[in-house]
C-alpha cells in the first residue's frame, strides 16, 4: 500500500473526471489517495507521499491551465530527488492539434528539471475522456499501482 497524492486542475471537468477515476482505481488496489485541486497548494506537500500524480488540461496553444502555472512556479523552488511522479495531460484535437496534450510534456519536463522520478510514461487523452475511463485510464492506473 502506498500513499498517493493527486494534484489536478480542471476548467471544464474532464481532467477532474479522469483523476477521480484514477483515484477510485488506486483505492480499489488498497492505496491511500489524497485528491487535491491545484489551487493554492504548497508543493512541499509532495514530500509526505510515496507518489504524486500531476494532472492538467492543455489550454491556449500548448500551455498548462493557469492555476497549474502558478503551482509550477512554486514547484521550481524544490528539489524532488528520490520522489516518484506520474503525469496526466488532457487536450483535444479540435484546438491547436500541433500542441495536442502538450500539458503532459510540460509537466514531465518540470518534474525531471526538479530531479523527480517519472515512474511510467504519461497518460495523454486528446479527446473527450468518457469513453476511455474503463480502458486507457484503467490500464494506466493499474500500471501505476504496480509500480509503487
Ligand atoms: C480555449 C481553449 C484552448 C485549448 N487549447 C488546447 C491546446 O493547445 N492543446 C490541446 O491539446 N487542447 C487544447 N484545448 C482542449 C482542452 O485541453 C480539453 O478540452 C480538455 O479536455 C479540457 O480539460 P478540462 O475539462 O479538465 O478543463 C483547449 C480548449 C480550449 C477551450
């Protein structure tokens, strides 16, 4: 059993839906999950957990959601050596397909820049996530569960 922190932002609800599903699956595997919206969170919370999952949608030509940007500016003040991370990025081909799910790539870079360890490749969903909850999201969550 691991202590897992999920930090997410979501304007339209898609990322919230996906992270809630991830939380449910991880809990069903007997992990303890803390589920937090990114707003006003202090990144030093991360040190209390075995694994942190960062999840942001992509907005405005391949950038993080605004609240996540503020969080990351604080995140950059820490070294997360030996801390485990996994990343989720949402997007939609309807908007700026050249930046599809770019939030995942940005978060991966931020984690490795601060010496964090990515336990697996990111979960990227570039369309309405509803139909992927019991397939892609389930598989990814089971993989994460097996790695912590
Ligand atoms: C104004 C706007 C800009 C967007 N820009 C991008 C983008 O650059 N790349 C991308 O993959 N998706 C983009 N999207 C799509 C969202 O990331 C996608 O709808 C996502 O599921 C929203 O997540 P949320 O409901 O959790 O906020 C954009 C959506 C809007 C409304």
